[in-house]
């Protein structure tokens, strides 16, 4: 199957009702042809809420002095992931604010333990770091780096105080891919000040980057941020962006993000699974750390194992028994050998 030369229009991204439903069904069909009914199932643990960046849309920004800052305990996370993770989880994502101390003291030794003690595929989402730290993480055993470009419009990126500079962020994405990482990125839909052209720019940028996956997060006005009073992104816009990504790049891994349930409580997440998303994430962060991991709201909607499994079952999907890291490896080998990509999981 060859990637379709699909590129969204504003009309498609703004579609509603019957046209929108047909668009989502088309995206779900494309995902089904490639991945069957299976979705990748990973766990996430949030390692530290210290952050040296100051994104206007995030409550963990460094200027938020009201937030109690914590780093997780290495032994606690190791025990949890080695001995108490749900049986269906094939991969883990170690996520943190941009906190190199946590990377050195917790993430790196944790990856070494996981590599030694478990078959888990290991993803990290740790922000922009030094080349030396990227290399150490990869040597330790992580293979997927999640670095969201967040905003493709450089002026809006600067206005939102997104991490570092736009140019630097893109350069890091390219450098990670060039040094052997499988890179997944992502952007925010419905940000205050995001024009139609700025929204479409996210697709142009994503299309040109060396990515294996991409996410769309609805803008959620975060507690304790300068944008706290701005309106929440429309769930329909976010879902249309997810469907457009699936049609633009059928082979990509596209997650259903937990914020879908903040954009449309009770229904957003399951609707995301109907747009061709093929990755779900169970949050295993120890309960005492969750409240202060303030990406959006203090009152978080935690995607527990039970919620995730019941959502995918309700949508007629099943957990993949192949890891995300294994899928990426297979994709890469197929590209290197010149074999055409093929469906990687049998339809069930
Ligand atoms: S979005 Fe990430 S980099 Fe930006 S302030 Fe929040 S945790 Fe830090």
C-alpha cells in the first residue's frame, strides 16, 4: 500500500455532520487496512514536573510558582513497571517536564533496568536535551523519541513561548531521526490565535519531517496558565485533524490522547478511536504525583487500564500483541531493504 497523496483543506478540517462522519469513516477504514482492529497499548509514567520551559499553554511552565514540584522515585517506578504493569502493555513512555536532572538520575537508570528485566519497548518524551543525553538514552535502550513541534507557525510558536525556538525544535526532530531514533511528533489544534493557515501549516510541516507518528492535542485552557480563560478547542476540529493525519500518512502511529476527554467529556476519547487512531495509553503514574503533573487541569481524567480496555472493546478494537517499538523496527527494516510496506498486524 502506498501512502495516499492526501492533504487536507480548511473545508475538510471544518466539516461537520454527514460529511464529517464520512471523512472519519474513510480514515478508520485506512487504519483498518493497515493495522487491522489492533491498537498499540502502552503505559505512560510521568517522571518529573520540573520544567525549564515556559509554554503559555501548560501549567508546568517554570513561571508557575504555585505548583509543588516533584521527581518520582526510581525504585518505585522500577517496581511498578517490572512487577505490576498490566499484562496487555507492550511499551512504556517515560515522560517529564524538561528536566535534565530527572533524565540523568531517574530516566536513564530506569531504562537500563527495564531493558534488563522486561521486553517492553521504550519511548521517551523529555523535551529538547543535549545530543549527549539523547545518545545516552538510546544506548541505554530507548528507541522512540516523542518531540512535538506543537505549533508550525513560527510567529505563533514564539508568541506562545513554546520550547526554545521553533528552528531549534525542528532541528532537534531532524537530528534525532538522523541519529537512529524513531521520532513521533505532534501539534495542538484550536490554540488561541491559530488561523486556518496556521492550522494547515501543521500538516505541511509534519509531512516534511522524518516522523514515524504524530499526535493532535486539543487546546485545553490550562489551570494556572496565561491562557486559563481562553476557550477549549472544538473537539470536532481536533478529530478532523486526526482523521486528516491518518489519510495523509496511513503508516503513522497516531495516538488517541487523553485530552480528547477534556474537550468532550465522556465521549471524546471514543470518538478519537473512530478516526483511525491506533495507539492508546494507560496512565501508571503513582497517584500521589498525578495531581501536580499539571499539563491541563488539576482535576485530571486519568486513563486507567479499565477505562482504556473498555473504550477499545466498545469500539470493536483489541490490544496489539506486537510492541510499538517492534513495529517501528519492522517498518525501518522494510524501508532499508526496499521492500514495500505491508500490513503489519493481521486483521482479527
Ligand atoms: S509543555 Fe512541556 S516543555 Fe512546555 S512548559 Fe509544559 S512540560 Fe514544559
